[in-house]
């Protein structure tokens, strides 16, 4: 086959050339999309313990530094990562929490969002499909949560705290859709 489709692997010559081409065409390296991948996919965990939502304060070296959000991130489409693999990886990276993905019904997300108007600079030219899944933490899981280089702090916030933080502009997103799970 002359034009055999190959997976793009980071840190290879092929990947570096693709990033140079993207930089030349679009004026920047684009870490979430490529000419053959037209949408970014994200997955977030709505982690609940004792009627409170786990939120983390973003580190100072990322956009929206100091703002609070739920754990999650991008699905690595280049490595064919599944939604649950991405959620498990992102949660571990951000909180050193090894979740049991068997507790999540991948076919039943709490929220599915599709957007073409992104807040994040690196996503401004992309469509974004975002999914969020409910996960009820056990006491052992809750006690194992730690901070990381991606999350400066974490806390469990109840409805009153989330409303106060929303009014103060401390949250990246409005999490009022989680309130039925926090009662």
C-alpha cells in the first residue's frame, strides 16, 4: 500500500514534522487536533463524597490558574485511548487516585456537551465534545486523594460553598447541574 495510514506517535520524527507543518499552517503547534482529527474529546469526573463535590484549584502554569474545576482532561485520540482510560489517567495524574472504572457506566454520562466556542486558547479553533461521569467515592478512595503539579489544592464543596465560589468568580464552570447528587 502506498498510502498506508499510520498512527502518529509523540516524539518521533513523523510527529515532529507534523507539528512543524501545523505551526506553519496555523501559526502554532496544536496539541489537541490535527488535520485528520476534527474534534477534541474531554472527560471529567463528578466525584462525590458525603454529599460534596471534589474540586481542584488549577496550578499556576496553566490557563485559568487559581480557578477551581472538577478532575478530568483530554482523551488521547492519537493512542486510541477510551473515555474510561482517559478518566482514570487524568484522575490519577491530578489526584493520585486510582478509580475503579467498573463503577462507571460509560453509556450513561451525566453531561454531554458539544461546543465550538472554547475558553481555552489551545482549543479555540476546535470543536469540543465533553462528557462528565458521576462517581461515588468510597471512604478509602477519598482518603487517598493527594495534590499534584496539576492541582494545587483540592476540597470537597457542598452546594452553599459552590454557590459562594460561583458568585466570587472562582469556578471555571457552573456546577449547579450536580446539585441533585449533593443532597
